C-alpha cells in the first residue's frame, strides 16, 4: 500500500512536471513503485526484481544529472534506499520465500542494487565536485605601504570599521600564523546585556558591530544604540553611554555596525584606564524634535579626540573617548547633528545611518538607509559632509539633484526617494575622494517612473570630491536595477602592481557576485569589464536594460536548471522542480513579473555588507560568496492604500508595511526559494570561502564552508557549505578569520590555500565582521561579536569574545 501510494503521488506530480517541460524520470519511477507494490501484494518475487531495477536506473539517472556529488545523489536516492532496506527484511521477504524465492533471485538482485548505491555514495564522499584547489602568491616585499594601501595604522590598532579608511579589513600584525593558530583560546568574554525582543523591535534587530581599537580601548555600539568602551586587554567595561533614543520608531532594521574615530591633533592615540568615570547619559528635552544633550559639566566635555555615533532616530553624536561624555565643542554646543534637517517626509526611524560615518582630517561624511519597498515617498538618499570640529554642514550631494552641492538653503528640502547609501563608504584623502556605494530607489522591483539622475546613479559607486562634494566619477554596477542589487559593501582600496605599474585600485563586491576592480582615480576598470545581453520583458510600464556589466573577476554562479533542484527527499525535490518550471527564469537579471520570477543570485547577495578582505602584501582578496535563490512576484495595486501582501493586522505598532510599495503600480512578494520542508530548492553548496589574485582576476582556490549543525533538526555537522552574513578579516601572519556562517563558529584559514586551520564554537550566531589588534600585554587578539541575526534565524546573543595565543 505504501509503494502504491508513493507511485500514485509521484505519477500525478511527475505528469505535472512533464507537462511543464521537466524531467520524465518521476513518471517512470511512479510506474516502478506501483508495479512493485502490486506484485508485493500478490506475494510475487518479481516485486523485488522491479524494485531492484528502479534503484539501479535511479542511480544511473542521478549520476547522469549530477555526477559524483553526494548531496544531489542523496536527495534522489535516500527514500528508495531506505525502502529497499525495508524490503530486504524478513518481515517482508518471509511470505515471499513461500513462493520459493529463497536467498537468491529478487532478494539478491535488490541487495546488489542497494550495495551498488552504497558504494557510489561512499565514493562520492571522497570526491568534491565544487572544490577549486590552488595556492596564492607569497607576500611581495615591494608591495605598497599601509598609508596608501589602507591597512591598519598604527600597527596593532583598528581605527575605522574596515581597519582603516580604505576598508581592507587587514591587520598588519603577524603573531598568529598558520603554524600556531590552532593554539588560540578565549582570552576574555564580555556581555553587553542588550538583546533583541524589546517592544517595537523589528525582525532585523541585529548585533553587527565591528569594534574600534584605539590605544588600549575598544569602542562598540549595540543594537539599541548604547556605546560601550572596554579595556582591550582584559575586556573590563570602562564606560557606557545611552543616547536615549526617541520612540516609537518606524524601523525596518535596528542595528549599529560601528563607530568612527577622530584622533586628537597632538596625540596619535589615546589610552583609557579602567578607572574612567561611570556611564554618562544624555538628558532628553521634551521640546526638541529629537533628543538633545543636556549642557552640564557632568555630561559634556571639550573633546580633542572624538567618537562619532549614528543613532536610529537620525542623529550623529560626538563623544569623548576618555569618558563617554558628549562633546561640547561639536554641533553648536549640543554635541550632535540632526540628520532630519532639510529631510522630506519626516517619520522617525524611517531614515538613519546604520553604518559608521566617514572621518577625514576636516570632515565627517554621512549617508543613511531608507525603508525598502514601503512607499514611493521615502526620505532622500542625500550624502552630507559636516565640519569635523563644529558639525556645520559643508556640502551635500543629493543623487536626485546631483549638481547642487553647496549647503542647502533654509526652508528647502532634499529630493524625496532618491537612491541612498546605507552601507560603508571609503576615503582616499591623498586623492581627495570619498567613494560612496549607492543603493536603488524604492520600489526596488519596479522602475517605470525613475528620473534620468536616478537611472545614472542608482546601484553605482560614486567618487565625490572631498572639498566640494562634486561627482568626479561614477561606475554603475547594475543598469536599471529591478532586483534590489544595491551596492552593499564598503569599497576596498589597495595599490596593485599591474604589469610592473603601481595602480591605485578600488575593489567593489556586489550582490550579483561581481568584484569590480577599478582605478580609484578615474573609475576605469583595472580588470576588464564587459557588457552582456540581459533578459527583456519587464512588467507593464517598465523596461529592462539591454545589457549588464560583468567583471573578469566574478563569482556569478552558473544558471539554475531543473537538474539543480534539491530537497531533503525525492518528494520535496520534485516539488522544487515543479516550482522552478512554474516560475519565470531566463537566467541572471530575469525581470520581476506577476507570474513570479526566480531571482538568482537573490537580493541576499553573493556579497553583502560584510564585503571582502584584502591582503595588500599578497595582492589578493579573501572572499565569502553565498548562493541563495529568491522569488519575486509583482502584485498589482488597485490603489495607494490597500494592503496587498500583508494581512490587515500587520504591521504592528509603528513598524512599516514591508513590500507594499504604496504609490507604485505593484506590491511585491519576496521569499527565499525553499522546498516544502524549508530547505533551499537549489542544491548545495550555498556558501564558500575563496581566494583570488587581484592582479589577474584568477580564482586560486574555493572551498565549501560551514555546516548545517545549527539549522538542521538534528545537530549533525555536515559540511555542506552554508550562507554567510558578515565579513572576513586577514592578517599579516597569513591567516584569515570569519564568523558569519549560519552555524555558530569562528574559523581560521590559511590565506594562501584556503585550508581551514582552526575553529571555535560560539554561543550565538556570529553575523558580524571580526577584527584583530595588539593588547597592552603584547599579544595579538582576534575579536568576535556573537549576536545572531533575525532574518537568518540564528541564535541571538550579546557576546564580545577575544581570542589570543597562550601567554
């Protein structure tokens, strides 16, 4: 009865798949199941012969579709194999033995078929179809110095989000090496006490911070916007500051990725002692639009050096690194600047800077995030530069009005809904340029009303003149973006030796898997970029760009096929195949549609805000590509107010109605492409570590990374290669570190070969970017934040953990 029921189900679904243009296998397999079941009910030994043939032909078909690749083979053969073992039990075969089956005949044939299946499966364990093996060059003695390459300076400190203003995520210290990294042990652990789950928290309340290390102090911020200073050697808390965030807020994300630091003019570093004053807090003025610093001696101070903290209610606050007091010599004595000034469509929480501001000798430069896919009347994506000493506005670059960069006039407003920069910018003060990664204009999946300036600057890297804010050059990574392919990561600056000529370069990771390597003086490609034809046929009132750019150095995955569908069993794999053929899919850049389109890579990104790490001495990039498909279905809107993709009870409180696109012709339903059992419909691996030579664009090695231990029903450490969110760090010792996988580990790798050298279990998801520094005891530390991520479903935490070699 079981075999016949399976056969009937497979036959019906298989016929549907066949009608959609899919594989014939399931219809034939259904005949095998039904025939085996009927013959078994008749106590005929032929049942085992038929089943043995079914197992053998399924194995052959599996090898033809997927090769000697364990996980695709398992999805196709697991149910057949288990049922085959059941058929060999005496409980089943004893009644058949009365028909003179004996130990031979059908039972022998089925045993041989299952044995062959087992042998092939074991063989696939020793063959990795997805590995790329190789070795990257050794360090180059004549490679550029830290000042131009953007590495940490002074050595042993971490003065900006990416280590330095150039965003390489490179620590120029070398105590930890491939030979001793396996001796790393936790040196200290600190808990912030800040956990998601408070009233008004959105799902994406995340602890994504990469701390700064200045002198012997660490500085970090928490999801709910507290700023904390720790002793870098012991982890002891020095001070804590609470900015008293306004509430309620219309939040889509609640995070703080990091702080920014301005050194005192006469002192290159500061040293904070554990005896620093108790936490300083701001008072709140009920008359102000936003919270305001109280002018008291206890809570304010003149600050030769400053920390800059962007807040969720739209401020940038300057703090004294010694005490956590608000800086009285900034923001007209208030210690803060108001990012809502001249901003259209006031709605607290709908605009703020989730990423650290850029700091130069004279300016701080600030971008911000707006709500994605909520409406067509969001805030402006303006980029603003403020005097670093006074907080006065120096220039503003609004991509909706790109030529007017002088400070906006009183009473005027910036352009609503212009492309914004929610990620981290980089700066080269020697060239006088700040490099801004721009996103798209909401709504992401429909662009029929975009202006000429939006079409020009959306999803682009824009180089702005530090003195004036004028555009010096721009490079668009996606034309007429309909996929939420924002430029998500900080540009990394590195000087490359290209054919004997030193080229100041910029490396830009993208969600679609490109690593564009550009001359950061002009925006011209260093590694060739070619335009490739793109699928056409956008939704009504829209269009698709005829071509899209592709870099020589690309981690763009191969297009999906029916054979690439996956599942935990043959049944949900079949469901995924049917879903695949029902969706529109013309390869990368398939336009969103009312039918439903398959978007691969999805807007989660091959790369996201964690970016990549650059080793300037080896002239290489350490990358962490992730591959997840998403679905995008446009839902026609009858009017500008009706909820189309959320139930009337959503959203709660002040949280925004996501993906409704009020004011646009379509709402949008976005979802990961999952099987009915909740696993990705595309076969693994879903995540890698990879190393490439930036001078040639050649990928030297690429390895599956991470296990499903913390996402599977049983904690089995299968190394399938899992998604990553959070960036890597590389060190001068030739070791890279990464904690962002969806299993709870921090891992170390040999940057030359990608070989995993060490791992340590984390108490929560590590979706942040690690960093490395020297402590006062002379030891090199690796610091990891473990706080989890709401959208990924990883365990929440409030942990800051430092690792070091034994004393």
